[in-house]
C-alpha cells in the first residue's frame, strides 16, 4: 500500500528542468509606467500593454502599473488597450541596454459598443474588470474569478474561491453546490482537460487541495455548449492555471486559531505524531500484515503473528491542538527570445496542516419502529495535511504556444472519533462506546501537454490540442476500531467475541486516467476577424480505470472473554492477551472485497459562433457522445468465483444553443437551451459496501443509470460601468431518471444503509439575481466602498417510480412527488468591500462576506419515515488584506464569525408514529477561526 508517488522526486526533477531553462539569453532593457482613466485619474487594472508586432504583452497590476522586461536596445511601438476604452498607440519608444524607459498612458472611454474594442496581445484575464468584460462578451452564460479578486477576498484555496461566484455555496466536507444542486451535478476541467477525482465518495477532486497561487482564472459555465463534456447540470468548473507572466519569487507563511480546537485537548494516533506526519508523509506502518497474503481467506493469526505484524496500534497521544500552519513558495520567470519567441515557467510548492475538534449528536432512526436505532454523542479529533506541487512551462512564438503542466496533490487525515450512547435501539444502555482510529491518504498526479497553433498567420484557421495523464490513490490503511462499554472517563471494557475489535484495509486505485482534446477553428465571413463567424469542430474524451480492495480483520476470542483497559492506552492489555492466548485476529473479508470499474467517454462536436449583426450573436452546436461503464464484482460466495460484469453503454446527442442580444452597449439579453447528462459519483454506482463502526453502511448501486437533463435559461444583464453589474436570470430543468441518495434499514440486527437510485423524473425552476455596485452612487463619502450580492431561488418537484422506488411509498402516503434530494430552495452570497490607501506605500482592502443556503433533503426517507433534511447554515467572514511597500502582503481574517450549528433533522411528516421528541440526526459547531498570513515578494 505504499504510495508510488513521491513529492521529493517530483520536486527535484522539475527543479533540474528549471535550472536548465535559465540558460536562455534575454535583453536587459525595460519599459514601465502606469495606465489610468482620463476622466477620473483612476488606475486601470488589467489593461493590456503590448509591443506592436510581437507576442510580448503584460497586464497592469492592482495599481495600474506595468513592466515590460527583457528588451534589447532599440525603438518600439506600444499598443495599450482596455475593455470599453479606445486603444492607444505610442510610437518611437526608445529603449537602452540595461535602461528603464517610463511611459505613462492615459486612456479615454470609448463611445462605441464593447464588441468593437480589440484587446491585443496576451492581456491579463486575472482582474475583476477584465473578467467582467469577458462575462459580458461571452455568448453563453459564463462567469469567472481571477487571482486578483481571490487575493482581495482573502481566499486561500480554489473551493472557497468558487463560492464568490453567483449561485455557488460550499458545504463543509461535501464540496460545492451550484444553484442549490449538490456535488453530483458538477464537473471539473483543468485547462480544458478532464481530470479524475481522488476520492470515490466525491464527484470531483476536493478543490480545497488547490491553493489559489497556482490559479490564473477560475471559470464557471452554467449553460452548456457542445465543447463541454455532457456530464453537466449544475456547472462545469475550469481551473486555468498560472503560467508565470512575471519574474518573481514569493514566500507565504500563515497560521490560524480555531476557537473550539486550538490549545484544547486533542487526541492523535501515536503513529501520527512525527515530523513526517506533520507534512503528510506517513502511513506505511499501517500495511496489512503479511500473514494474510494478497488474497483473502479465513486465516487466523498465531499469537506470534498477531503480536508482531501490525505496525500500528490503538494507543493515542493526548495533548493540546497546536496552531494550524501553512507555507508556500512560488517562483516564476519569463524570458524573451529571438524572433518573437518567449519561454516562461512557474513552480509552486505549498503545504498546510489543520487541527480541528468537533462534537455533537450522531443518530439515526429505526425505519420500522420510529425510535432511535443509534443515539450517540460523537467527538472527532481531525488532524489533516495538504501538500501540492505545480510546475508549468510555456513556450510561445508568433504562431505556436506550448504548455506543459504537472501537478502533484497529497492529502492525509488522521481521525480519532469517540461515540458514546447506545446502538441497536437499546435505550436502557447509555455507556456503549466506540473508538475509531483512521488514517485517510489521497494522492493525485496529473501531467498535461497543450498546444495552440495558428494555421494561418492572421489566425483565421487554428487548432488546439491537449493530452492529460492522471494517477490517483485513495487509502484507508488499518482503519481500526473497538466497541465496548465506557466504565469511567479513562477506562473501557470489551469482549473479545462478536467482532468487538476490527481492522479494515481499503485501497482504491485509479491507476490510469487519460483525457484528450483536438479542435479545429475557422473564422470566416468578415475581414476583421474580431467580428467574424467561427466554426469549431473537435473531439474530447477520457478513459478511467479503477480497482478497489477492501479487507476486514476481526478479533477472535480464544480464552479471555472480557478485558478492561485505559481508553487511550489499550495496546499493553491487548498485547498481553494475545501473547497469553486470550484472543487473536482472523480475516473476516467476504468475496465482495474486490471490484473493478472502467469508464470511457468519446465525443465529437460541432459548434457555430455566429455574429448575425452588431447586436445579435448566436452559438449553436451539437455534441455526439458515446460513453461506457463496465463494472466487475462478485456476489457473496466463493473467493474464486468469476467476476460478474455489468455494462452500461450509452450514445447521446446533446444539442446546445446560446443567443445573446445587445440591447445597448451596456446591456444584454440572453437565451440558452440544451440537453445534457448527469453521471453518478463513482461510489454511487460502485459495488462496494462501506461499513462504519456504528453500523451505518454506504452501498453503491451498479444499476444506477445516467439521468437525462433538459435545460433552459434566460438572462438580462446591465453593466453601468466597467466595475458594476446588475443581472437577473430565470432557469428551468427537466431531469429524467434523476439520481438520489436514500436511507434504508440495513439487513441483520440494526444499522442504517445509505444507498442510491433513480427516481422517475424531476422538474426544477428558479431565478438568480446578481448585483455589483460602487457605493459612491449612494453618497460620495462612500466612494471607497463597493457591494456585491447574489441569490438563487428554486422550486423542485421529483416524481418517484412506484416500482423502482417502492420503499418510498410508505413515506409519501398518497403522494408520488416530493422535493428533489440535494437541492436547496434558496441561497445567498453577499460581500461589502472597503479599499483605502493609508499611505503611498500602504494599500488596504477590507471585505465582509456572508453566505447561507436553505433547507434541503440530505437523504430520502423510506418505510414510513420522513426524509433527513440539512438545515440552513450561514457563514460570515471578515478579511483584511494589506499591501505594504509593494513587497509585503499581510492578511488578517476571522472566519465563521457567527459560529452557527450545522444540523441534519428528520422531517416532521413521517407516516409512522415517531416516539422521539428530538428529531436531530446530526449536529456540530465548526468554531470561529482567526488567521494571519504574511507574504514577501522578492
């Protein structure tokens, strides 16, 4: 179970490549200056400054400043452009060797439409104003957030960053919800290429693993076009990675405090306390003992084997949770070569760790009796680490651009979980105790090669291509637990019989994931190619091969039936019992322990982007997507039985149309319609029974099929200035065979099973409202303030299939409809920003941000019980960013200021009598976080 991916090897390999790249020669002259607005004198952020006749271009920074470096002596022509401003050309700019030529530029707002402004060169897309312009110009409904806004709002990871986009919220531990729809409905691309998830329980890789300093732009598409993968319902995220546009070296360090965790009692497994564990290099001592071999059997260990072959025990270290910490290093360099060629690279290395304690009730109801089956109070101590390495290399010439990107993401989570109360509806018992000691390890490596080539010099004909290879690993090595009775605060008693001690070993390997794209583009119909039609014909697809191994080792009573021991130090007692022949371990795995799955997508598409006149743009196309999912698994029985094979073949024609009509130079009207798919999260369709110590089980269902989605959007948007926007969107979706989560009573003596299935159909419709406002409109004294607000409102209705969903009938009574599982009826994001200059060298930005979502079904009820509902949860954050002397960045933040309770309840409309008065199923508080970050740019 040793990871085949090592951060050290990857880092040093990339470092040697970078060192070799620095031999490229470059000029020593520079052109620098500022770009500002003629009317207001304000700095223009993200303006494009280009040397005419070359590909050398930069964007202005947050102060409106720019620097063009690596220039040989001579005279140049500068072209300066900005969205909704007239482009300005400056001739005879004289550059000396090793000299700096200063050129300050003043631009004037254009009176014509935005579409007539041509931004030349590789203009910075990372600023809020530039991205707002892209949103305005795009025919489809598309939004983005750049590194500048991420920095201003104090965002440190991609997942948090995407919550700043209209209609997106983050649910702790469960990913992103778009328009109230949960993770299942999302898809992820990196630089336009598909990537796998490193966690079978999540549709996309947890985006909090990606630090924002490796990001150029986060793009979100809420309407479909033929070039996107068909798995689209909520939104498709595309992470455009940073390329190293500037020659900088930057170091960031940070620390944070959590009110209910830091400096308080904290439990860690004794094998999770080394320096290596602190940086995420741990877990090899948890390998399955060699005595059990590679293939399960009913093997029982000898006393010698049981006493020596487990590298990890049950003892835990009791201490205090330290401060959370983070460190990041980024270095980038750009070289200007001969003949209008350039080379640039970027390397980013980040690591962080987090200590968090949570506690609260953890229950589920018996679906037949209307009482608690489990009624436990759960305390978790979670120590997690994340490390990332990105290397990006880019080569550009007049017609060719090549990019090579490599990512390595590594995460660990050490968990000590205590549950106290009763199980199996035994309400007369109040001291049943379950201790879980778990290590979760995730690894992901992705390498990408992308190319863009102008077949003709004027870019009328071009192609782009890309390939990607990924390898993932998800492990739960020696996930161990014991069940007994808590005698006092420090002592636990148990019986060695009845599987009271068990150890699980789970390997989930994505050994091969490949994706690719090839696209031809033709601009035609107008000599001015910025106003021409565009035809795109292309292919994209992916192939994923995964396999899993889930082994169980359980205690076997031999002579000593009962024992008591210190709860946090049981190993001495357990070891003595093994040595004296009291108990041992035997394998309890079933023949279902192994499963395999492979998925493939191959799609061709054609897309027309038509400029019908100066006001009307139409994007119309179709995608022809073939997909296949092959699942191999065994039923209970013999370990030697052949795998059963389940094949799901699909061919889908997915049309899309997006229309934009410019009502004026500042307002647009849009209409979009499409057909798309929703594919299950891997675990939802995977034949694996995941068993927890408290008898809750998660079962994948290989019979789950893709849902078919029919989408319609209509939108009005108004851009009063280049920093403001008002937009209202109406949307509707019809889902055929929607995938939903439901709960059932598990077979045997008690327990709750979470599983998945397809309902018959679902309809949802709603509206989004978005506002970006400069508060100087209200009063001049508020000129330093701006306000952002967005909300989504949605109505859903799911219709069940009375045959396929028969277990729901008793819960719905005479009805056949209910709300769609996983969909929030409303959500709100809002922020207010204050920008000020305390001095010429001290720039300050303060942001207060709030988001909240409405009640939604967490799991569908069955057998007479109502559904489980996630209750509304609101989060208020304060971020204060400071730029000091252009070199120093200081960030102070307070997160989750209101510290509300996260809560899941059983609904109040069960059809059977519920005897419990408290319907809370789960609750906890996250705590208030206080963080401080310091960055220095060399």
